[in-house]
C-alpha cells in the first residue's frame, strides 16, 4: 500500500516553513538596514579622514620652509617680527648647558659689564 501525505499535514508543514522563512527574512532585512547605515557612517568618516589627511600632508610639506618658521614664530610664539633675522635651535638641550650657579655668575657679569658701559 502506498502511503501519501494528506493535505492537512502538507499545509501545516508548508505554514511552518513559510513562517521560518518569513522570520529569517525580517531578521536579515533588519540586519541589512543596520549594515547599510553603518556603511554610510563609515563612508562619511572616510571622507573626513581623507580631508584631514590632505590638510596634514599640505602642512607637512610646509614644515621647515622659511615661510612656515616665520609664520609659526609670529603667530604661535610671537618670537620675532617680519624683518627680524631667523635662527633655529638644532640642539635645544644646549640652552640648559649652565647650572643655576653658573647662570647666576654669568648674569652678574653681564650686569656689571652693562653698568660699566661695556655692553
């Protein structure tokens, strides 16, 4: 005797399969929306970072040039005026070559020389 599935069992099985597919479809669609929004946020971040990289690259090409040093000294540090002579410290540690006692002696000598009219 051949056994066949009855219509009622087939419809129940079909309903369960469709329900599973519908649930999976909705879950995946929600995940896709989150992925799309995340991708858009990352694209915007990429554009911002590329612009920042472009600006930093331009600044790096200017560093060390005469104009950069003068503008930095004027704008940031107020060390010099436009027509002043520029010099750079390649070894800033050398500025601290004197001990406080030696520095005191040196400043006293300068003061005595300026009081004597030598300077």
